[in-house]
C-alpha cells in the first residue's frame, strides 16, 4: 500500500530522510518495497486556462489551443490530447522549462503551426503514470500560479502490509505504528462532536455478516470537482479523483482506514435494510457491470432492490452524480470472512473490500462518519442531519491476554527487563489491567484483533525491542501466525 509522507507527518514527527522511516519499519518486520519522490518540482510550469480550440490545419490528430497564462497576452499551443474542453485549466510548460524526463521545452513549429510551450499530462510532470491525456486541474486553481504550488513535493512509501495487520491500512494507522516504534508522541485527532444516535430508519436482517450499520443524511450538497488540495492528497497514492463527495469518502478511508459510501438519497426507496441477497438477484454495480448474486452475499438494500454489496461496492442506480443534492452516508462494520468470500466469488476486489477483509477498527466507524461529514460541509456545503441512524451492535473488543515475563524470556531467548516489556506493550496501545511480579494481564486495543494469545504479545515485544537485538534466537514460533493470519 502507498503512503504519503506528508500525510503521515500530520500525525507524527518523522525523520527528514524517508530511508530512515523505511529502516525503522523494516527493523520491526514491516517491509518498505519502494520509495518514490512525487510533486511537480519544476520551474516554468504554470496553471493555464484553455480559452479556444480549433483543428490543426495540417494534422487530423492535433488541435491548436489558445490559452490564458495569467499575463496580458494569450499563447498559442499545439496539442495532441483530446480529453479537454474549452475553459479547462491545465498545466502549461513555458519555453525554457525542463521536465522530469529530461526534455527542454522550446518554441517550435508543429506541422507548420507555431507552438509557444506544451500542455502537460501527469506522466510528463512526474505526477503518476497516466499518459492518456492532459492533467485537468481543479477549477479553483489560479491561472498563472506555479504548478509547484498545487502539487507540493512529497515522498511516497510503498509498504507491504501483512494480512493480519489491517490496522496499518491508513495514514493514521501507520503513523501510530511509527510513533510506537520510535517512542514519538502520536498527534491527537480532533475530538468527536457529540451527536444524537437514532435507532430507526435502518434495520439489519443479516447481523452475522453486518453486526453494525450507521447512516447520516446530508442535504443540499453541491457536487463538483474537488479542490486541488483534496485531489493532490488522494492522487498522490494512486486514487483517481471523481468528484468532491466520492473523493472525501476515499480520503477518509486513506486517512482513518474506515471505508464509507455515499448514496444519492433521492434515489432511495423507503428505509434501508442490510440483508442477504436473494439467490440469483441482479445487481448493477458502480463499475458498470451487472452481477448475479448468491444467497450468502450481504447487500445493503432499500425497499425495492439492493443498492450496495456490503463492504465491496455501491450500486450505479443510487450513485452520486453531478445532479445529486442530498446524500445518505454509510459507515458500517462488515464481517471480514463474508467480505472476503464475496469479493472472491464475484472477482470484485476493491479498496473497501481490501480493508474490510482484514478487519476495520470498530471504534473508528462513527469517527469516520463524522470526519467525512465535516469535510463534506467544508468542501460541498450542505446541512447534516442532527442524528446518525444506527442499527446493530459494535463488535466486542478482544479478550484480555495474560503474559508471563518468564515465558517471554524463554521464547525470545534473551532476558528483557520487565519494565521494558511493559513500556513496549504500552507504546503499542495495550493497557495493563492486572499486574504481578511475574507478569500481568493486558487489554487489547480495538484495532489489534490479531493479538489473541501471549505469543502474539511476545512478537510485539520483539518488534519493539528490536529484531536485530535477538537475532539467532528462536523467534520463528511454530504458532507465530495469529488466528487472523490462519484465516487467509
């Protein structure tokens, strides 16, 4: 999974050198596969606006654009892309600009027509691999502004997350891990506002597959392209911008690890019921495909039809469009094994299913709903309902786990001071509920469902103490995989 260092810094102080971050994670058994520098760190590339376009007189596949570069005169640019329209804002490389691929932009004639620069695609600016057309900028981008202002330099870490560590599938989650490993303070998230819980409007007929479901209505939103800061944050880690509502849902998932989904509320018929599909029930999904569902698949439904495959994908018929005025924001807990089976049966892996399969933090469900609501108000306007509709119960926390210091030393093969053991487990979010001279009992945080036995705690101690410090000892642990691992 890809992580933005800029986003990680919002939650924890990091070393300036990204290689040090990668080394810290690697020492704790979390492999960093790649480190990539992003951002349009290029001089003489600015925001321009296309004011006119005509066919090239001598080439069928070229157009001649007139662009506003923020000065008093218009520029003429010959362009080969077709994905733009007049009024779009796009990056303009001025004569003298040197692009990341080494090419230098000059005034030139293309098939007999003068071109005073080049309109750029993402790949030409080092902002991704998309070479299919121009990079269409946010409508709020200021004409003439340096492109560097819109895409600040960032470093992207591509980190290998093991199946049992669903808690690391977000910027906040990885920052929390880095804070624990480095002894740094995790920056607190804003406090949740108190909100009324309404036990109506939503029912659950499949409580095993969906133990808990919440929804909040937000009226009078304005669906439009996302502001540049939001686009930059999600696009930096490979998520394509759709519109401000969908982008906020994706941003919150990347930030907190909890998927949410927005329905067009005016397209819903009656109350919402989370149920099992009828055998052979047809579902028209957001990917444009129709799926035939089996009776073991969990769906979110209104009174007439399925509107979402639980934990996997929403439906096309109730999706948010440019005409949407009112939305119905879902945030729920879906059983990992159910989502995993559904995604595989339908051959439909998604960013949401990837997280639900590995288990989301129950305590993040309502927080993510409030975070998304807050951002929607900021970016799309609208009036949220005063209450959140809920049904079901949040899954209970894992049982407390007892640990003996003597067993820890025996398994690790190195004697670790009991105070150090307690400090390491505390850094990882565990809370000691019972203490004796020989060990104690630990409360497991809601986001660490992989910690179920004392050997799981010992593995955390080794990671926090330093795998390199106990090298050569028997850390393989014949039972080293937790129950979460073994279910994959």
